[in-house]
C-alpha cells in the first residue's frame, strides 16, 4: 500500500501463488516489514489486544450458541445448563461475559489514546471514523448479548432501552410506539424480541470484523501516528513492524491476558449484577435497573436530562459527536504532549467520563443528579467549546525536529540521510 513492496518469492510455489493471490506479499509488506515509528509506547499495543479480544468473543460465542436456546422459556435454563452440564461450559461463558468487559476496557483505552495523541487528525480521519463505527457496533452487540441470559437485568435493560424509541412520539404522535412494538415483535418485550436480539447478536461481531479490516487498511495508508504526533521524515524514524512491535504487542497481550484470566478464574461475577441470576419476570420491576459498567457514563447522560426526547438525543449525541472530532479540534499540533493548555482540559474530560460512570450507577436524585448535569455539560463543552477554541488560542510547546531526535539524540538525525518518505511536506506536522 503506502510503501513499495519488498517481497521476494523464493520457491516455485511462492512465485506461483504470488502471481495468482499475493496474500503472502500482503502479510510480508503490511505486517512484517511495515515501517512503524520507533517511539510507539504501550498505549499503541491496544489495537492488537482488541483484535485478539474480537477473536476470543467470536470463538467463545460460536460455541456458546451451540448450547443456547433463544426462547422465553429456554434461555435462562440453557445458560444454567452451559454452566453446570456442558464440558468446560463455565469457562466458555465466563470467558465470553468477562471478555466483553475486557473488550470495552481495551476499546476505551484505545480511544482515549487516539484522543490524547491527536490520531484522528489529517490524514487519519477515515481511520478514526471507522473506529467510531466499530464502537457503535460494539455497543449494540453488547446490549443485545446482555439480553440473552434472560435474567431480571436482561429483561428490564431491554425494556428500558427499547422504550427509548417511544420518545419519538413527541415528534410524530404514534411513531415511537409503533417503532417500539415493531422492534419487540409484539406488545411487550418477549420471545420474539429475544429471538431477534439473538440473531443480530450473532451477526454483528462479523460486521465488526469487516469494519476492523477497513480500519487497519485505513491505518496502513498513512501509517501509525506516534507519541510526538509529528510525521515520519527520515528513514531512522521507523523500524520494521516485525520483530520490534510483534514482540512489544505480544508482551502487552500476555500482561492483558493475565488480568483477563484473573477475573475469569477468581472473580467472574465481579463486574456483573446479581439480579441477572433471577429469571426474567415481567411482573416485577427491579428497584434499581443498571446497565453493565461500560454503559454507565452514557446512562448518566441519558438521566441527566429531565425531558425524555432530549435525554435520548443527548445519549445518541454523546457518541455521534466523536465522528466530528477531526474537524472540531482546530489545533495545528497533534499530540497533547505539546499542548500545555489543552492537556488540562483533556484530563478534566477523563475525570468527567469516570465520574459519569460512577453517577450512572447511583439513583438519579439529589446531589447525584446535580453532579450528573454538571459533568454532562462538560462532556459536550469539551467537544463543542474546548476543542475548537483552545486549538486557536493556545501556543504549543516546541516540537522535536523528528521522531528520531528525542529517542536517539540530534547526532543520529544529522547522520541519517534526509530523504522524506511516505508523506508529502504539507502533511508534516
Ligand atoms: C474492535 C475494535 C478495534 C480494533 C480491533 C482496532 C484495531 C486497531 C489496530 C490493530 C490499530 C493499530 C495499532 C494501534 O494503534 O493500537 C488501530 C489504530 C487506531 N485505532 Fe483502532 N481498533 C478498534 C477500535 C477503535 C475505536 C473505537 C477507535 C476510535 C473511536 C479507534 C481508533 C484508532 C485510531 C485513531 C488508530 C490510529 C492510532 C495511531 O496510529 O495513533 N479504533 N486500531
């Protein structure tokens, strides 16, 4: 793609295949020798971790589906059967449910990394947009997956979230109600709802896999951003992806799997809600309906607004706004490292997201509600005010002359041949 191919087929069979399907060439050029900035830190290992987690979710999910019964009367019991009777069923189920949490942990870290280092800025806008699309698909998939055990939280979470569509009644009377009943496949959440959520929950991970392929394609056109945010200028700025980043990514992946395994084997229900071990009962609403931890900030935003339609609009807006980040941020400098004013606002945004997560788990009353509103206001102000305004008025710190300079020192840069590669001069940050 972005650099000339260096693949040399050696044997007859390699030449034969290369002339017909150059797949070995693609793997060699894009994943072995691919020029990668030499200064990537551990925050850059989460893309690989995410790819691994997607594979774990699909592999465990496909086997769980062999034993799961997607009916109102069969779902809860079939999950219990998986836990008790199916060989290694407990491991499959816990790997899948804890896996969903680990997947979200990794995707949030990955997204905040992108925000901090300005990886969404030109020429990586499409890469970023595809990322936001993946995030939305992940949210939909996890929501549908949570409905499947048909416990109390499953049932009532589906009831609360699908009912949000009824807010459209305020726009066109009757539209929202019709839409909700169409989604339900009846006049209440029930068997048809469960069956369609199951079908789509099986489909969506494969859509995610397709968009991930595009995401990585879009990454390999400009190449990686890096902690300095400046572009590759001299050959010493990059190292081949293998062995440097295969080893670094592999090490980080093993550390990540240790945390994952610790949760699966020692605290598999730590992140879940005990009420989901009570079979769904449409006649008994739990006193406190809460989503999984990874949806809590969005839930807090939804409940911060007293009007249903506006609350739903804020909930959707809080994710959709990410699509516009490449154009909302007016700074000429990518990396927050060199942005002395913006960095304070960035960390305040991180605190805001964590605080909204905490507030999403509390009852929406008293101080919790007041704080929920303040943090919701800052959430949107960060994108709509801070990003455009601070970028215009802030004076960034001086940038290094190249990626190599802060790593190897100015001597190494002077010694290197000054042949700019890959990016045009006007793209150099
Ligand atoms: C299933 C989910 C995802 C997978 C498997 C995935 C995979 C990857 C991989 C393998 C990389 C290269 C390694 C790295 O930079 O960490 C990458 C880079 C990137 N991803 Fe993702 N990603 C996912 C979700 C997202 C999301 C939700 C966003 C943002 C909303 C995003 C934005 C980016 C950006 C901006 C880069 C370029 C980073 C840079 O070079 O600085 N990704 N992704």
